[in-house]
């Protein structure tokens, strides 16, 4: 019989870390990548002193980046993604091209990872943290970012609190698989326990989402952080084939955890934007979502049993509450910060966030 642990391992997931990487991170790339590490070391200072573009224009071109392991590859992707977005959206004024020193290795690194060359949730959140003390756990005071644009507490809190939400969601990731196996084994008690875990985890995620307000000021986020996270629209990647490219910027819709609940609970979501966002996720995470959608019979099984119908509906109600909390975050951090909010007001992922999230919330109900 296939176990929950074996299924999670197949997709690189765990109850302890959820969709966050389980492999040990590398603090620095090998000497072949010293040019990147030198830029990263003075990254924020270079942005604020208006000298970053000059440094990146003169940075050594690594034509065929060769990494020893997945952790090195993710660090390379993270650094190049931040370099590119800082280059395009620097304070001197946005430009519509990326130099060969970034574009050539970035496109190749992205190809190796199976993701587009853009700063996505997978880099900015899933791989942009480390434990200050390796002997301590994944706690607020033991986390730091690998790289930031502005180096403020607000920016660090935005990235790290989102990573904490991902890590807390690990319990629901395991529960999702437990629930599917329980249905296959017609184990009502096991399914009830798994649904209760998903329900309690969703409540925890709502609490942690609301903690974003503690140290990330909406004004600072909107004016100092958000500009760097925007989508790329017809940006020229110099030195590569098909150089003019457009990609969606980082978005919560790129979080496999957020999409996981719809998949396992049997919510029929045909939103094309959500499906497109799966192209920005690590491929194994997409395979996991597909596995859940194909295997899950939780909804019809629960609806046929009075003993399970209540907890199933509590999961749906709490998922709707999570989306309501997310909608409030978007309104406070984006809409209210722009005096003329209305049609055309786009999020970093390229959608009009309030109407998009309100529609998802209502479709959940």
C-alpha cells in the first residue's frame, strides 16, 4: 500500500516544510559565480546609489551556468531574478531591456528549472530565506532573507511572513494526501481527521496572513517594494533567441499551497489565469496539484455521509474566509495606496486584484 510519506517524497514535499525546499541551502555559489555574488553583496546599496545598472552592464557573462545541485541552481535563479527586476525597475526610471550578463544565464537557469525567467513566487518566497541559527526552528526571530531590493524590515517581513504561511501549510499538504488515501480505503475516521487538520490549518493561515500588518506598512510596500515585483511587458532579453518577452510578475496565485485546497476539496475552478500561473511553479509541485485533482473523491464521498458533511463544509467556509482576508490585504496594500483605484488597477501578477479575488471567493461559496 502506498503511504502518505512516500507520495509526499515523490513530489519533494513534507509535513514540516510544505512546498518549501527540503534541501539544505548554499550560502554562496562556487567561485565560477563570483561576479554574481559580488553584485549580490552590495545589491541594495547599488540600487539606492543609482549604480546598479552600470555594475550589471559590466558584469561577466556566464554563458552556460553549471550547477552542482538543486540548491545552487535555485540560488542562481534567485540572484538573477532580483538583478533583472532591479535593472528594469530601478529608481532612475524603468527600461525595456535586460543586458546579456543577466539574460543569457537567466534564461538557461530557468530552462533547467522548468520555470520562466521572471521573479516568481518560487524564487522570491520559497527560496528566499534561511535560518539564522540552524539549531533552531522556522520561527519569526530565526529567519532572514537571502536578498532584498530595499533592505527594509517591511520588505523582509513581506517575504518571510509569506514563507512562514507556506511552512505552516505543510500540515494541510500532508492532510490532503491522508484524505485521499482515507477515501480510497473507505476510512471515515481517517478522512474526518484529515479534514479537521485542513480546517485548523486554514484558520492558522488566516491568522498568519493578518500578521502581515505587524511589520509591513502598506505605504512602504506599495511605494518601495511592489514596483520591483511588477510583470514584464515586452522586455528585451538581449543576447538570446526570441528576445522580446512578456511574463507575469510574482503573485499569490503562483503558490501551490493556495491552489492545493481547491484541488483536494473538489472545487471546480476553470479560471484561466490560475491555470496559467501553474507554469510559474516548480514542475513537481504542478504534478502534485494534478495528482490531487485526478485522485480526489473527497467532495462526493463527504457529501454522501452526514458524519463528514459538516467538517467538509467547514473547510469550504474557512477557505472562503481565507480568501476574504487575502482580499482585504490587497485592498489595504494596493488599492487604498493609489488614490484613483478602479478599472486598470493591476496587481504584480497582471490582474485587477480586487475583482479577481472577490470572484474566487464567491465561486468558492
